[in-house]
C-alpha cells in the first residue's frame, strides 16, 4: 500500500513535501502554521454532535469531494500564516466557558503535520482540553505521528461517488483510511468512530463491501460508533435512500446514527 503523499520529511525543523499524485507543493516551517479560521460553535456532526466546540480550521486540502462545504479553505495559502506562539495566543483568546473539546479540522490538518502536533500538544497537555481530529485520513504515516496528541478520532470513509480522488488512486485512499482506523482502534484510550457521508448515488453494494472490510479489523470492538451523514445540497439522498443505507449498516453494527449537519439546521457556522 502506498500513502497518498509519498514523501514525508523527518527533518525536525520543516515539514516539506511534494504530493506527486496531485501536484500539490506545501512548505511549512516548524514554527509556522497556516490557519483559515477559528471560532466557537456547536458541533454539528458525529457522535459528539451538540457539544460546545472551538474549531481550528487548517488551510489546504488536496482532495476534491464534490459535496465539500468549506471550499474557501482548500487553498494552502487561504487564511493567514501565524507563528506557533501566535496561534497558541489566538486559541487562548477564543476560549469560552464550557468548551467540551477543540476540533482540529480543515482543509486537511494532516498536511501541516508538525504544526498540528505543536498546537494539539498545547491544547491537550497544557490547557487540559479534549482534542478532536477531523481528517480525511489520507495518510496513515502522518496519522500515526499525530495520534498521541488526540483524544477523539473521526475516521471518515469517502465513497467513490464523492469524486474525492482519481479512480486509479481510490483504492490507495481507502487502504490508508482502513490503516488509520486500525491505528486508532489499537489505542483503547482513544474515542474512535467512523463517519460516512453518502448521497443519493451511493450504492448499497459499495457500503456493504466497505463495511465488510471495516469489520475485519482485529480491534473493532473498540469502535465507539458509526455516523451516517446525508450530503447537503448536493445529490441529497431521498428518505428511501437514507433508510436503505441505515439498514445496510445496521446489518453489521447496531450503534449507528443518521446525523445531518445540525449546525446548518441551526444557522450556525
């Protein structure tokens, strides 16, 4: 299995690599981070929907999900560049009472691996606030590096109808996602759950094949839940499709929930 970005630089001062599959070139000095936005809202997705959350959105994503709702953050140069010290101060400025967790999202936070580690370490070990990783899990090596700094991990599986990647590379992406799930489930001290966004075009056969592979994992008993998220304003699934997908997943795992993007229903960010 190959990783989606094949070059990982282990130099301690930089995080430089070129993604040859996508032509994406990213250079991040260890003491810099590119952030698109930071805000407090109510978590609208996943098994912790409804919790007050500080969101830190990293800039840059090389994937191309058709239903992406944060396209403004896809460019690696979107938002603003901060030193790590400036970003830590920004986090302190955004803290409010009763924040349950801090969600590191994107974009794709794994693209800025060392900056992500620096900020997650600060939140988890200095501020003593729960850390939550929201990633496409496109690279198991990077995921393994950052995992010690996170309490909660969402492993998202992209179905082929999302057009997330060229068909020739889709199996590599899926293998990386499965490997990230393995790595997370191997840590019983982590809350690990699966999210699947589905559309009206998602097929039962693909869902069945995916879950067959998921439930072959040796530590699947450590899974904390599965959430199914209907796509919003893009090939949105019908009621019939939602029920069919739900029933298919339930044949593998009973603790499944269909959760739309609640923050959008509430008119929140």
